[in-house]
């Protein structure tokens, strides 16, 4: 809240002087800022965005490596199953002969 006081004084010679005093409670000054707080908030948001992008790229690489490892393991299991099948056929052929 702002209060304005106007004081008028007269000298014995008849001259008048006017003095104005403006008094504020400081509430309006606390709302005014230089924008430093907004700059800090923008920097934090930018850092969070950069960290998110970095994490997404690293997680994506890990997913690809995991998928490749699973595919390789499945291929090895398939090859082993083929060898077991061939050995079973050889054993069955030896028993029947």
C-alpha cells in the first residue's frame, strides 16, 4: 500500500513551500525483480532436458545391446538343439541296426 503525504508550510513573509512524502510498505517492491530467479529456473529446466536426452540415448543403446545378446543366445540354443537332434538320430540309427 502506498501513502502520500503533502505538507505545506508558510513563512512569516508569506512564502509557501510544499513537500511531498511517499511512503510504501515494501509489498510492491518485493514483486519487482531483475529476473535473476527466472534465469535460474530456465537453467534448471535446460539441464533437466539435457540430462533426459542423454539418459534416453544411453538407455536406447543398452536396449539394442540386450536385444542383440538375446538373439545371439537364441541362435546358440537353436544350434545346440540341432546337434542334439542329430545325435539322437545317430543313436536311434545305431540301435535299430
